């Protein structure tokens, strides 16, 4: 599912933020609101897919021992000391 109208992750996030603001204003005709909502779903799916790809790349790097991220409990550990 590749949408060539979406440039990259950052552009998708920016467009999604604009759509959310327009929809929150609530003064659009129904058909325009539906079209914006549909575009928002496309952008959201695109962003989700990019994030999953990034996560897989990080996992591969971790397996190779090339990258050691902070553990998820890092902040919790700091609170205990």
C-alpha cells in the first residue's frame, strides 16, 4: 500500500495535524469532512507503517549488537536510586 502523494513521514505528520485542526473546527460541509477524514486515515496508516519499519530496523541492529537502546524501565530505575 504505497501512496505516492505522501512524500515522507514528516510531511505526513504535518498534513495529518492540519487535517485534525480543520476537522476540530467543525465548520466544513459533510462531504469535505468525510474526504479529509479519509485522507487522515491514509496518512495515519502510512505513518504507522513507517514507524513499524523503523522499529524492525532497530531490532535488527540490536540483534547485531550495533545499537544498545536504553531499557524501557530506565526512568523507573532512576526514581529508585
